[in-house]
C-alpha cells in the first residue's frame, strides 16, 4: 500500500483483511479513531497502527492470563476424573 497519511475504510479493510463494515463498526464504537470529511470517513495511518498494536497487546495479555489460570488449576489424575469431565 502506498505510504499516505489518510486511508478509506475500504483500503484499511483490504490491508488487514476484514470486511469494510467491520472498519465502520470499530469507528462508530470508538475503538478506531476516524476523521469525518463531509459524509466520508478517513482513517489516519498512525491511528490504525496504534489500534493494531493495542489489539496485539490485548491478545498477548489475554493469552498470558489464560496460561496462568491453566497452571493454577489442578488436574485430577485420570482415575479420579469422571467420564464427562474435560481437561
């Protein structure tokens, strides 16, 4: 993608491989900053990069929390598990 300051929702959607409506939903929800120019919505490159970085950090934190919980939860030996009990 050409280096530019502002992008359309369609360009951002293609870049991160999501539906264009997802971009609008994120913007309307306040998760992805957008600039309105008349009826058009434009997205600043730095804002999109910051949004993606925040998503990565949130995903890493969620994974670390999940793994920490898995380590804390004791697992019964096989002979003590009921047939329907999951790991």
